[in-house]
């Protein structure tokens, strides 16, 4: 049930920039920015600061033994995007829960027969869908549409097994586009990022870490409005250095980076990850850029269902790890 309408006076807010004392109006499950706070005696005072809901754009929920969505909300995340799991399992987890982070999912990795991650012990049953032809691509995408997937995940990992031909890669992407779903690519191995960019995929699941990309290729990715998910902290030093260099070049060319951790890959906290925040700072992102990477496409203009609360403005990027995700209907509890 939606919370009753109310007007709140918050001590500070971030909407692409810090706004200072601000008024917000709650209508249903959405919080609307009204403007700078004045002497509105009817407004409910809120301590601390409000920000749009934060998103981790790359998680694997089935690699956790228990439901992680409530702990993820307590850890500061309003939404997570699962990029590889059994679509039927994820569809159940994605049922709305007012106490948990919202879940969107890609479903299974679409890959070549015998391709990554079909031979990985960590890959849950149902999390890999092998595609050998254009007809199978059509069927696989249709299955994911029915399951409720919000995007299609493809695997181009030339170091771990077969990958599609350019022709079949184009067929898979075309099927996703017909269904209105963006395509997210796992690229690994020499030349695979170039193939994904040439094929005009919408997003890379990881900032490229196999090789330093030439400036012209990065500029092509930016011109196509391709977005990259960071996942910098998961890497060993050599791959991390490559990913950092690629991110610096991508951002210098105007590319949009999204915060993502590959949660499920190694030991990570259920919530905002200080190690990933530190890596983003190492890549040259300032506070505004990190916040934009966290907000992504979620909550621009209107803030729905869940928002971020902090006791005060962060003084360092890693302070963001102290954020909490609150339901719009629970704002009266902020700071308690």
C-alpha cells in the first residue's frame, strides 16, 4: 500500500549537484523534488541528506546461499541487476518486496555451444543457454522475454571456449533488439571488446580488462552510447591496471560508467562495496562522477519506491558505503 501524501523538509539533497535544504512531496510511491526549503511549517523535518536510489549494475544473486535482497537494501542499494542466473529462479526473487532492493535480471548467459561459462562449477543450473543458430537465438530471447528479463546477457570469452561467429553474434543481437531488450556483453580475451563494439552491444558487463583498447575504438564505443559497468575491484593487479586505463580513456572520451561489483565473485559485502568505490576514485572519478555511476538510469527526475539516505554529505568517496536505502513510505524513520 502506498504511503499517505506528505511534504518533507530535508537538510540536504543531491540531484546531480548538492541542493542544500530542500522540500520533497510524497505522492504514492514516488518522491518529487519541490524546490529549496523555506519556512514551510507543514513540512515534516528530516535529518541528513537524500539522494536517488543507488544501483549495483552487476550482481549474481544465486551465488549467495540466502536471499540477499533485504541485506542489500540495508547496505545502501535500492536496485540490483543480476547478470547471469536461472531466469525462472530470478523471476521469483524479482517479485516486489517493500523491505528489499528491487531486482532486474538478464537471466541466463547466452553463449556458443561449449562456451563460457558452461564449464564453470560456479554456474547454477539454468544459468547458461547455448545458442548454435539464428533459430535458437530467436527461441532463447523469447524464453527470456516470457520470464521477465529486462536485458539479454551474452558471453564473448575467447580464452574459455568457443564464441559465436560475427554472423551469429549479429543474429543474437538482432533478436534482442526486435524484443526491445538491450544487450549486455561479457567480453574477455584479445579482440572480444572490439567485436562487441563493432556489433553495437548496448553495455559491457565489465570495463575491458584483457587489453588496453586503442583510442579510436573507445571513441567508437562512446559514439554508439555504449555504457560500461565498472567491476574494477574484482581483478588481480595486472588486469586491474588495464581496466583502469581503459576506464580513464572511456571517461575522457565522454563515456558513461556504471557502478557494478560482480557480487558473487569472491568475498564481497552485501551492499555498497568500499573496495569498488576506492577503485573508482583510483580511475579518476570524483564524488559527482561516482554518484552518477551509482544512480545510473534509475531515479532521474522522479524518485520511485526507494531512495538513499545518509546522515550527512560524504567527505570521502568511501563514506558512501554508509548509505542506507529507504522505502519512500518509510522516510519518517530516517535517522532513527
